C-alpha cells in the first residue's frame, strides 16, 4: 500500500505507426519506496495544469526525453536489474504443462498475476485455445505484479527450454523491453496480452484500447457527478487508484481519463494529487480508499484503473455506506457488481474481454508457429460499459 504524488511527464512517441503515451517518475524505484509523497504530474497542456495539479517550478528541468520509444530517463540504463533489486519478494508460479505434453512444438504462457476473477478468465481463454492446437502449452507467471525479475526469469527459462512461441502479459512496459527483444532475436514468436511494452519488439498485441477506455470512464464519472446534484461551482475532487505505474495499460487509462477531464470538467472539479498504487493487492486497495476518503473531504468520485482497485473502492463504499461517492472502474468482481446493482449507490465499470485476449492470442501464436504472419500488430479487443440497467437486464435474461 503506497500513496504517491507523481512527478511525471506525459508525452507521445510514434513507433512504426503505433502511438504510445508514456510517463516516467523522476525518482527511481528505491526513492519511491523511501518517499510516499513526491510531486504530482506535470502535463504540458495549460488547461490540464490549471484543472489538476500544482507543479513546482523547475520540474521539467529534472526530466529528459530521449529518442526511441523507451520511457524518458532510462536511456542506456539496465532497468531490469534495477527492478529486480527493488522487488521485495519473488512470487514465481513455475510452468505446468496443461495440454499436449510431449509435443515437439511448445508455447509458454507467462502471466503477471494468478489471483482474482480477471486472471481466472485469462486462464480460461488460454485453456480453451490449448484444447484446439497441437503445441504443448506450459502455463506459468508471477503472483505479485511487482515481481518483474520473476517474470524475466520465466522468459529466460522458456527460451532455454526451446519455446517456439510465448504469450506474455507484461508486468512492466519498460523493464521487459530488453527481454522481449531477446525473444525476437531468437526468432521466437511473441504475442502480448493485457498490456503492451514501450517497443515494437513483439509480433501481435491483444488488449483493451486503454486511452479510449479511460475517456469513457471520465465521461461517465462527469455524468454521475452531475446526476448526484453537484454543480459547476461546487469544489470537488476525484481520487485515482491503480495497481502499477509501470504498466502501459494503467498509464493509458489514466492518460485518457485526464485528457477527457481537462476538456470537459468544470474548473472547480479537480483530480486529487494523492494517486494511490496498491500492487494488485485487495487489502492495500481498501486501505488506500479509506485513507483517501478520510484525508480529503472534497472527494466525490473514485476512479479504479483495474479490477483490484475497483473492487477495493466498491467494498469500502458499501461498508462505510458512502452513498455520496460515485465510482468508475474496470472489470466485474462480485463487490463491484453489488455496488452497481444497488440503487442507493452510483457506479459503472468497463468490462474487458480478457478471455478473448488470451484465446485469440494463443490461436495467433499457433498460426505464427505454422508460418503464417499476423495481419495486424495491435488488436483492440474492446470494452463493455456495465451499469445497473445492464446488470438487471442480463440477470433477467438468465
């Protein structure tokens, strides 16, 4: 459980026709652990600065943008070593063969989490596809999204064991660039799911269009805040919670939200500076929500950028009977569904198609191993807006 006031820079890089929104804290990870409060985002657009965060003078001088598609401030650095050194504990789930053991061709699946409803759906997609292909399928991953070194070790093991294809859900969009490049250097097919990397060193990526999803979340948040009776002249804040700042998916969900907010939110409706990271841990997420509400009386909305954060928001709001707070989030755990279903509360969630990401990613690997080149490098699997009407309609149909 950590709260950070990020000093960031948002910028756009174009990598072979793909636009990537990147951010980078000016402190290294060791300093993050020693400083739970560092300065907030510095965003170029003057409207965004005015709407959101006070920026200390000279911040831009501390941040350097470099060429290519890596995050700024990391040119020439061994980021994987740094991440490995700063990981508190290894949480590797070693490979298990789940299909076609003994096959000469092998696919290795490397997840960035094993617990929670979201990843259960991912595993279902992998398992379903494994039953339709001939390759041996080995399933592994990490059970702690901060254990980037553990994920790197699994990549190396897959290479050593003669992988023909790797399905990877990256835990860190920057620190895994070198490992992904090594995979491609060995002519191993690489498909990414759930999140991308800050490089084009992969064959195909199946994931949510997270910038657009963040914009949808902001649009719905503004609508719910207005429906709650908040006027343009009422000072209010929205808190943001996410699992990790090193995932491109998280980065883009926040970026899309901020972009839409800057354009359409009233001047007095601002983003709380204390953006919280929970590492994908439910207890941390709930503690973060409680602390945000306790310390910030103007918070009227909470935005959860992933399943764990959204579950934590829903659980705390219902336990504390905070019917005055609106929620926008991702995925559909039981806690989230309970809040949305209850007419006394106000919330929506964006349902990803993670099972399809995994299923289609596996079939794409099978095709690539057989010599077929993918037609697209990036496939947006889309999101579904889930509100109370949607839940009630689907429950009646069942």
